[in-house]
C-alpha cells in the first residue's frame, strides 16, 4: 500500500500492538497507518531544523522590470541581513553578460563575498557531435572562481532531451557530476575562508525526471551519497516551476529520494525545495515536502517571482513556528522578515503587497497578541541575526564596515574577471536554462 510505503520512508513510528491484529482488515489497517503517518509528519515539522538558502536577489528579478540595478540589489542584501538569513544566492552565471556579473564584481570590490555566498552555474553548456555533454568546466564555474564565490549550485537535467542517453548514460551523468564537485572543492576553496567550498546539485527537471526516469534519479542520488565526503555535495535541490503537482504526488518522490540518501549513508545531506505559485498549492506543497524528507527551502523572503510568484520562505517559517518549532523561533526574526517582505515587495514591484497577501499583507491576521517586536508566543527573537559577526560587522551596514579578512580576494584576478564577463560560449543560448528539458 502506498501509504504504508510512504510511512516507512518519512519516519519510523513506534510499533503498535494492534498492527498484527488489524492486518487482516485492510480498510481499518490503512486508516491506522494514515493516522500514524499524520502524527509522524507533524512531529517532523515540529522538530525540523530548516536550512534556508535565501534567493531574494535572484527570484524577485526573474521576468521583472525592476531589481536589475546595483542599487536595488544592495537594498535587498540589507533586507536579507536584517532578517537573520545568513546563507544566500547572489547570482546566476551563464554565457550572457548581465547585472549579476557587475554585482558580483561590486561585492568583490567591497570585500563582502565570503563563505556564505552561493551562485548558480550550469552542469554542462555544450554537447559534442554525438549529443554527449562536454566535460570542460562551464563558464559559470570559471566566473565563480574569478569572483571568489566558493559555493556552487550546479544545475543538471536528469531527463534532458538534448542529450543522447544511450551514449551518455547514468555512468556519464555521475562521472560529470563527480568532476564538477571535485572542481568546486579544488578550484573554488580559498585558504582564508571559514569553510571549504561546497556544492549543491539542483535536479532542475525533478518533476519530469521522476515521471520519466525515476530509477535514473534514485540510482544517481545513491551514488552521489556514496561519494568521498571530501568533495561530496552538501545536498540536493529541486523545484516545481509549474506549481501544478499535488502534495500526494510530490510526497512519495521526496520520500524516495531521502530514502536513497539515507541508504547511501548520506543522512546529513540537505534536500531543498522550491515551489512556484500557480494553482493555490505552493505552501502546502512545500510543507508536504518538508514533512516527507526535505529539510529546507531555497526561496525569496516574499512571494514575488516569475509569473504568479513562488512560495516565499517567510510563510513557510511562520507555519513551522505555528506548529511550535523551537528552531525557527530561535534562529529567525520573523517580525523583521515580515517587514523585509513588505519592503522587498514594494522595491521589486513599485507597490505595497496586495492587502489580501497572506502573512504579510495589510489584512493578514497573525495572532496579534503574539506578533510583536518583543517576540512571538513568549519566545524572544534574536537581538542580532545569528552568525551576523561572520557575515558582517555587528551593528554595521555594508556601507560602514571594513572588509573582513575572509572576504579578501587577490587583486590580480580583476582582469580575469573582466575578460570572463565579456566571454561567450559559441552556440549557447543566453539563458541559465541552456540544457532545459524541452
């Protein structure tokens, strides 16, 4: 039974004495399993320590006419800092020169690129005559090396139709992922950083691949989990760009991937989710994924994004806090995040959030006796964002602070950076989705 399979993957509920007696009655047994599964999911959401990779700089500018200037991006950086989020995506690099290149260069010049910064890059950009991805380091990885951005979000399509899988195969996919992870650890790590370089594998076509080639996905995930920990990725990522899947569709997929990670001994690996809005299911999908095996999100604070937007991190964290999750209340300042969501929306759209916007709209009711600057539910919010001293000088803005030692970068890389900004990949479309499954 599907419910029984999912229950075994999401959690291991305590053995019930009635199980043996009820196994002969499938209807009652199924109801009992579903009750057990519900309790296990709620317990996971209450105790989960979520990993939030902020994507406010990128998500809010996709298909938008605003947030494409350095001034806007620095404003958003300040909002991220004030919200207590200390892991964030600053750019997406491809064969096209864009504001992300100039912003990364500006951050480098100010000395604020450090071990908390991430950027997207392609897993592969070109194919040979046999439609097999080329192994050369992508332009995005080269740019990251030049800018000093050490954490790579490597985008891969596991069901890409441009690739001849009869020639590339699972072995080729795994070998290429391995080479990219080794490159990140070898070439992007800097001796003065607080942590070595890390990578995430973004299964960009996850919802397609789990329908068409689920075995390829799960076997490759298992092999990634068994990599040498020296260069193994920090985790996996995926998204549903259509927002069209139902919770009962995504949950078994997420649970099966988490099981593959656990079976490979990769229990500490992150599994991050990103869901777009479209059919009114976005936040429900995120919570279902978190309950089924994901352990974090990559999202903007507010809901703005391409088309109708996406499931922002604020609403997700508020729902976890409503369930009594102590880690959320201790780690994140939800009041400041809410204020940042309002300001960010106004910055990227030119207008206040719609009054009916959930959580941070003017009409949103959020237990007013709890929701105040002193804390929520009697638990004080952190006075300063966690690890603020690592990322910025405590109590200072970016304009006031001096570069930290770990943010320093060799000046002899400047010319290399400028040349990479002007570089082009022959025959490569100017989009970060160059190997999109289409």
